[in-house]
């Protein structure tokens, strides 16, 4: 066997070490996790003084890509970030190194909208008259867990029924989430803030107005549809909740304005969602669409 020189041995060891870091000759590891797995690396074209970075790539601890930032002529041209399960989280495009556009997505693929877009939706809602709810109307809430169908108590809570129908048919509830899930208590949704990238403001949004309370004899039972509010009894806006059991302590304190007709399995599925410390589901429980109309039209 031909004897290798000292320089050949050093080169071979360097190559093995480089490969052990998960990088090729055109890559450089920038960060590693404590266990040595690659967290971030850079890729290059050319060599010597002509060597230029073409990409910066990040990885989750399990090896899945967390982001990829591409470069052209030394300037960033695009950036894509992913959720741990592989769904796109953020997309950015640049023009001559300056940010041109940016879009964020939730882990279920829904695009997260900006505060400006939320303000525009609320402004347009102000010009939408809507139609009064009737005793023949049903509300269909289509969610990531399935559909739920409700009827209204138009005799006891007409303001709330009208308000819900107006918001639903305007499309205000579309793409929002059930941002509060408390097993044995309620699931709560209807906040347009649940469409932005900030989970901390979920539960604080409104349609830009409030309606008067309509407390009535209807008890809170499993499947009851009612409106959320602040300490002010007349502060209901767009946020609603669905009771998950008998909640006597809420009777005559919150306005019950409807009841579940179909979709108990959907309600129970959402109620079983894993949540964070703020009772917000870890994986979004999406409200795709809500519409209200006569039963025969649905």
C-alpha cells in the first residue's frame, strides 16, 4: 500500500471532520446544537476571493429545515421559514436587498393578516347593513374539526341574533380561530385578532362596537351559544362561546342567544384540543366559514 504524506493525512482528517458537521466543501456550519447537530449553515459558490454566500439555512433539532435565506450578488433575495411540521411559516421577498413583501402563515396554512388589514375589515364592516335574523335561520360554523349548526332565540335575544348574522354573512368570522378552550367550561372564538401573528392579543379584539345585553331565562347547558363580554354587561361585540356543560353561574350574567342542533362531535373534538398556558390551542382550531340563512338554503 502506498504510504500517504502528512499533508494527505491532514487533508483527509479535515474532510472527515467537515462531513461530520453535516457540511460539504461549499458549506460552513455557523451554529450547532449542544449535541453537535447542525442548527445553521451557510452555502457558497466559488472559491478564494471569488467565494460568495448563496444561502443561509437553519434546521430544527430533528433535522427538519427551519428557514432558508437566499442571496444574489451578496444581497438577500428571499427568505422562507417553516413550522416544525414542515408548513410554511413566513415568506419574504427582497428587491436589491430591500424588503418588498412579507407574508406570515399559521401552522395550519392560514395566512396571518396585518393590523392594517384588520382595521380595513372593521372599517368595511361599518358600511355593511346586514339583515335581521329570523326564527327560520340557522347558523353553520365550518371548522377544522367539522361543522356545527345552531338555531337562534330570536324572541329572547334579537339584538344578538341579528349581530351574529350580520358578522357571519359579512365574512367577519372567516379564518378566525377558537382562541380559548377550557374543557368542561367553554370554547370561545370570534376574535379577528386571532388572524394576526400575535397570539398574545387573542381575545382582545372587537368589531368596533358593542351591543346591549339581553339576559334571559335560557340556561347555560352543553351546546348553548352565548356572547362573551368584559365586566361591562353591555360590552358584547363579536366574540362568542359555546358551553361545554351546565354552567349555572353564568345564567342571567351572559346572553344566551342560540343552541347547538348538529355537530356535538365537532364541539367535543375542539374541546379536547391541547392548549398553551393561556388556554389557546397549540394547533389552531380554525373557523373556516360562518354563514346564516334559512335552513332550506343550507
